[in-house]
């Protein structure tokens, strides 16, 4: 089993960072795969919540790929987890932690995965997928940080923008 961990600090409110992390549009933008309706998917747009299942399809590493995951844990503004239910991995699970520290958010991710095919799978995991997934995590952090710390977040969270305007 491979375990990858990374974190970043984002200078934005906790609710904004959490909700942006739940946005399928942002994940699609970073991942390059698309959420599709049907085929085991209960959501293909908007913000994920606990129990949602999402089927992703698209090109990764030169191969057509699919990945179905369920939001297996969901504690608003603190944590959520997506767990693969169907796809190319033997096991894939992604934990997202959100910790408010001094007006910023510490976003911590842990990805655990394993591949089929014994030692050849482990070799592919080590040489190809660990660097690939590490790069995806870093790009996700950079994208979330850029969106959350600018006015761009308003494009993804109109409900939060309306609430912010009422509170002002």
C-alpha cells in the first residue's frame, strides 16, 4: 500500500476552503477527467456531500480511465473522505482535513492506494503513480489556494457569496 501525504496553508475562511474542495468543477479542472451521469454515479455537478457517488471518466497517463468513488465520510468544515468503489486501482482512498489556524486554513490530504498485479503493480505504483498522484495533489492545492485567496471563489460558490453579502 502506498501512502502519500501533503499539506498547504490557504489564507481564506474555513467554510470557503472546505466548500471549494467539495466542488466537482474544481476537481474536474485539476484532474482533467469528467464527472458523468449514470453508471453508478449519483452526482455529476455541484458540491459533493456524504453518500454521493461520482463516476469520473477521461484520459490519464495516455489511457482512457474511469474511477467511481463514494463520499464515505463527511464532517462539514473539518473532514471528508472519498473511497473508490470501482476503477483501475485495487484500493484508493483520499482523506481531506481542514484545520483553522490563525485566520488561515491548513489543508492536509492523505491518499492511500494499491494496485493489482503483485510486484509489477507495485513497480508501476512506485515509478509512475506515486509521482503522478503527488503532482495531482500539488496542482490541486495550488488551484484551491489561488481560487480561495482571490475573488474567483465567487464563480464556484454563489450561495456562499450571497450569504457573505447579507452578513456585510
